[in-house]
């Protein structure tokens, strides 16, 4: 397994398959994908892109940290889940986030992914909320030291 920086367009197929299967590829283009401080990571197994995550320099006012990153669109193809790929993406991202003087990474985690986020050190904030056509989510964050 290898983790590399990828282009925004490289995330779309896996985002579509795993996160927006009833939508279109266009639904998998997120605001901020091409911003200067945004970065995208992909995990490759045998040279095949099988897991993706995107990181946006974006502040959530709920948290006091001045500089924050937001995690969006993390997804792994079904046959590669449970192999530590998402954890590897996060381990690769943390030093980049810290280098950008940010002290917090936050995300709106899907209810079914909450266990993973808890396992890697994220903490929930507030209550579950519904995202139309997608399902229940909860705000989660992790300090970057």
C-alpha cells in the first residue's frame, strides 16, 4: 500500500461509488476541491487507487481553534475496507495539516462511520443531524499536536 497526493478529479470515481451512488459524478465535485490549501490523498494497492480523502482549509465556528482543516469525501472501495487504508490516509495528512499551522481536523461523519472515527481518536460534538438524501451525520474532531 502506498499513500500519494492525487488530483481532485481522481477522487470522483470512489466518491461517487461509495458516497453518492444515486447521484452523478458532478455531485462528487465538492466546493473547495481546487482551492490552494486543499489537498487530496489516495491509497494505492498494486498501483490501483482504492481509497481517497480530501482536506480543506476550512474553519468551523463551533471550535475555538483559529486554524482548522475539514475532512471530506473519505471513502474506500468495499473489497479494501478494514485494511487500515483510511487510517494511513489520516496519518499522512496530520503532518501536512500541522505544517499549515492548523491545530484541529473536523468532519461531518456518517453515522455508520462513527466507530472508525472514534477508533482513530476523533471526538463527537453535539447531536446527530440529517443530510438530505445521504443520512445521519455527527460533527467530529481531532486535535493535531
